[in-house]
């Protein structure tokens, strides 16, 4: 029997032997030594990310560390916590040793940007599945303001934008003439060092920049992908969280949640918190 936990103390318990093959596939999703090299990164930018997973508990925040790798043709954004976990699990599993669970704050998205066209390819892990979708260059209609402050010794100017259901304030610096930023945020005349939505549910803060010498490969793991669209994936995740019992039962997995010290199996009316960065 395998138990998987997350920050809401959800427990998933396998109830049939046939699911061993399903979870076996999930185990291999963390292997980092099977990949394709897409480009060579010349710059590495690091952000600290704070996020609120449950809107009813705005003070309970999770923290991630995300990297932005920039090559000549491709950029990649990913969770460094997730990468570290994958690296450890790859080594330990090959040695037959139990491996650690994923840190609760680790993001599950990898975003690849074509720097010529601005188009995106996104991979997102959900349980034992990796979903993949492509989208055209997102439209961000920035308004640049005259407010200024210093971040990490860089002179910054602020800008605002509405993007997929949230309002953001960003701080960018023309002292780093790279028109990129964390997540899908681009299009300002300099690197975005800080950006936060108006509800303070998502905050990205610049930690540092490295010019890579020698350059480092920008890798894409050769995992099997389930092709979808951003809209279809968003709707799927809403349904998954609104009725987790039905979702996990459909996978042959018993769902249980701990409420007031009691474990309730297959709760009928329970909903998992869902507060994605893209609300629409």
C-alpha cells in the first residue's frame, strides 16, 4: 500500500493490485537522465515565489524557488525545488532506496518559450500524468508608470497589467536589457525583478542573475505527454478539485481526508483548494 500526502493531509490509498503498474509509471516521471537538449543557456535568473494555495487561508503561503534559463532561441522556466527532488529521487531509486516526497511549495509547470516567436510550450505534472500544451505568444498590455525603487542594487520602474483574471504590479529594470520575467510575464523594456498580483496570492521576487560561462544545456525530459490545451487542462483541474473523490475513485484509488482529527474515506462533499495563477 502506498500513501501520498499533500498540505491538506489528503491520503490516497491504492485499493487494487492493478494500480501498481499505474504508480510504477508515476515513479519514473522524475528521471532526469533521459532528456533532449533544446538550446544552451547563457543566463540563469533565480526567483523566490510565494503563493497562496487556499484562498480561505490567505496567510498560509507556500514558497518555491524558480529558475529562468535564457538561450539564443529558447528560454525555460521551472521549479528548482522540483528539479532537486527529481535529482535525488533518480539516484535513490536506482539504489533501491526510498525517496523523498515532493516539497509542498514546488511548482509543477515547465514553460518553454520560443524567443523568436514568443510562443510557449508548457508541461504540467498532475499525479501520474504529464500534460503538455502549446499556446501562441500571450498578449500582455502593460501600462508603465513613473514610480521607482531599488531592488538588488538595480534601479527599477513599475508597470501594471491584467492577465487571465488577475491584476499585477511589476518592477522591471532597464539596467538588465532582457525583456523577460518569471512565469509567462514578458514584454517590458527590461528584466522583471518583482511582480505580485493585487490579492497577494502570487509574488515573484528576484534573487540573482548569473552569466553562465561555460553555457549550460536547456533540457526537456523525454517523458510521455498527454496532449491538451490550456483551457482543457484548466477545466480538468477545476473538476478534479471540486470532486476529488470521484476523480481518484476513477483511477482505482480510495480517497480520504483528515478533518477534525478524523479520517473520512471517500467524502461526498469535500473540495480540494484550487487557486491557480491563471483564473481564466
